[in-house]
C-alpha cells in the first residue's frame, strides 16, 4: 500500500516515517509539509518525493499518515478521507468536537479505514494487560491514571506552540483517556479541575457505572514524569505494566493494522476515528469546564480553616 506522510517535525521524522518503512506491505512514497524546505529535507532523508501541492500528493497515495497539530490535521484528514484515502491519525484528532465529528463523518461516508495512534494501545505489553483485564472474573469498578510530563517546564522537541498553548489536557490527556476508556468503557460524564501550576484533574463516569480519575500535566519536573494506571474491583488491583517498546515500533503496528482494516469489507478498527472522536468529546467537555472556572473563579468553595 502506498503511504504518504503529512508533517515534517520531530515526531514525523523519528516515529511516523520509520514506522511506514518498517511495516510489511507499506511503501512510503512521498511527504507533504507546510514548509517547503523542511519537506525537501525530510523527503531526501527517506528517499521519497517531496510534494508542494496537497491535492497532487493525495492523488499519488492510498493512505496518509498524519503528524501535524490537531487543528491542522482535522481539515487535511477530512479532505484526504473525501478523496478516498485511508487515515492514520494523531491524537487528539482535532481541537474542537465539531471538527472531529466532520472528520468521522467524512471517513464513514467514504468507507475508508482509519486508526488513531494512541501510543500505549499499540504497545504489546499494554495490549496484553488490557486483554487480561477484559478477561477478569469480576467487573472493574474504578481506576486512576497519572500522566506527568515536563514540556512546559523544561522544553525539548515536543515544546511546540500548540502543546504549550493547550497544555496537558490536550496533549497527554488523550493517552490517559485511551487506556481508561479501553479498560472501563466509554465516558458518559466528566468533571474537570485545573490548578495554577498547570495540572488538570478529571473525574470520569463510564458506561456501566465504573468511575475513574485522571491527572495530567506538562509542567511537572522531569524527575516526576511518568505514566501510571491502576484499576480496582472484585479481582483486586491491576497495574498497567511499563513498556520500553519504541514508539516507532508501536506506530509500525498501527500502520499494519490500518492496512488490514483497509482490506476488509468492514474497515472498522477498535481505535479508529470513532474512538478518537469519543476521546475528543471528553476533552472538549472538560475544556469547557476549565474555561468556565477561569472566567468565574468565585465558584470555587474555600475550605473553612484552610489558611
């Protein structure tokens, strides 16, 4: 299957392009980016065609891998779906719920396959753990996720404008939600609280009655960075294992599964654009609450005696 890559940044170079090259049956044929110079540089590195025209780029590929900011991705991916191209999307799939719904509808109307690259869900140890959780004798009644990064405090290759502006809820919140939703079911209700240090706390209600919490931040010290998930229920506790599987290997699995889905009469995938839209809806609902809190801080209730 002929793949094109949209994006020329760090993640595109170290994860997405190598993933397509590594996946059996996939061929990276071209790259399109918003900066012509960077597009040519990355295309030369991988020995493929650099495109300056997006429509010409789409005409030459069967599937598109996206590595651009979410608001940019939403429009470009909707156009790619309308052109009949299969989609490997980054998370979140958009920065507003309506754009995500348009993208989902475009993919559905065109009958194209889609996969959203939630990194943890394509790591084999995490997949095995989720399968074990699904096979547990008793239902899981709750869970918690803690995901801390240091981008906003210490910079680095991921300190891109949209991440610095949107913070942990939008950048790493999808990772936490992807695992909790996979383990406990879709979210039906969310309550959000943010603090002045940039940490966001979510309280989630899932279909079936389970509840969970997620705490995310991009402003933590590097020594505190990490991703932990714990479930609890009648079978006791289940702790998500750590995984040192390189992101490019996880992305190669996503590429392979996208190709498999594209070959089926029903191209649905457990982590397709529909799943991505569900995560996006939760993020958007949480952001609405955070925005309201920022505008009406008097709604916070002080604890008596809390000096």
